[in-house]
C-alpha cells in the first residue's frame, strides 16, 4: 500500500504545477504581443520550432519533436506552416536519403535578427531577481518530475 503524501507537500506541488502553467501562459501572451507589435503571423508554437532551429539548424523532425516535446503529427503541421511562410525548408539528408532535415531559409534567419531583442527581453524579465543556482535547481526539479511521470507512463504501458 502506498504511503499518503503529506498535505503540505501535496499543496506545494499543486501550487508549483499551477504556477508553471501560469508562467507558460504569460510567456505565450508576451510572444503574441510582440508578434502583434511587429506584424508577425506566427503562433508561439511555431516560434518554439524557430528558436530550436536558430540554436541548431539542419536537424531532422524527430530531433525537433524531442526538443520541443511535440508529437510528430503536430510538428508536421507546424513545419508545413513555417515552410508556407518561407521560414524553413525540408532538405534531403546526404547520409540518409529517406531522412529530411529542416533548415532555415534566409527569411528564417532574418526573423531571428528581428526577434532576438525581444526574446532576450522576455528571458531577462523571466529571470529577473533569480540567482542562477535557483534556476539550475529548478531545472533539476522539473527533470525529476518529468522522469517520475515518464516512468509511471512506462509502467502503465507494460500492464
């Protein structure tokens, strides 16, 4: 029989998860505001893909899915939309012709130049008055929580 979680810990976890969701919503609202100000027709999910490619261009769709934590169908839709906007293109992988690499176009790199100042602003706002060590501990905490859920998911899949 599982031991009952102490109420204080449970309440803290509930608050923590709620605050994570609130931060996520506020980040998306910040991005939408900047898109509107700069007349950019993108969703925050599309921008997440773009930011991934700005850090590591020319990767395959599965790698983007892993980094952005998106399922392959959703990611295909996002990449199709970005390709229609001429921000990315699919290119053949020289090492594996069956594999398509997603690369930025010149227009995709131009968007980075435009967006970089307000992306920096967003992260400066988010990190204001927070020590680097706290962020590192937060990353560890979130990774542990994700692992706990992934392990449970794997256990359920085996049943």
